[in-house]
C-alpha cells in the first residue's frame, strides 16, 4: 500500500510542473488576426491592424514594418486594448513586406512574432 501511495505522490508531483507550464504558455498574448492577413497579396493598405487575445500594455507594445530585404518602412504604431494599429507614413509601394510585433500583455508576459504580406 505504501508503494502505491508513493507512486501516486510522485505522479502528482511530476504533473504539477507540467500544469504550471501549460498555464504559463496560455498567459502570453497571441496574435489572433491581422489586416492584411499573413501571406496575403493586397492593394496598399492605409493601416495595419493586429488583433491579440489579451489586453496589451500600450507603452511596451508596437509593430514595425520592413521591406522583404530589411529596409525599415516608417510607421506610426499605437497599441490600445487588444490591438495595435500601425499606419505607414507614406503609401506602400508594390512589393513584399515583413511585420514584426512585440507586446507586453497586461499580466506582464512578453511575446513577439512576425508575418509577411505583399502589396500588388
């Protein structure tokens, strides 16, 4: 009987860290939608809209835009609520672009990501 109790205790002890890691993984803000969408070919957008699953800390959340070869494209980026809006300072020329974003969720977790789109 003691062996079964010890075995259960070990199994429980081993499961607790896994559950904590799963909870932490869900605590990060994740990009759930964007306009333009990832890999989309679109007419030149007047603004980029990134939607997240959690409220963001505006001071520490932004999006940057570059061309496919890494040339920065000036944008004004503003985070509010669960979204980031990045407005190019000049119309986007045809070509491929890369959006890089970084956010700090209201619960203090950082996350970042990238996606691309092209202007036809």
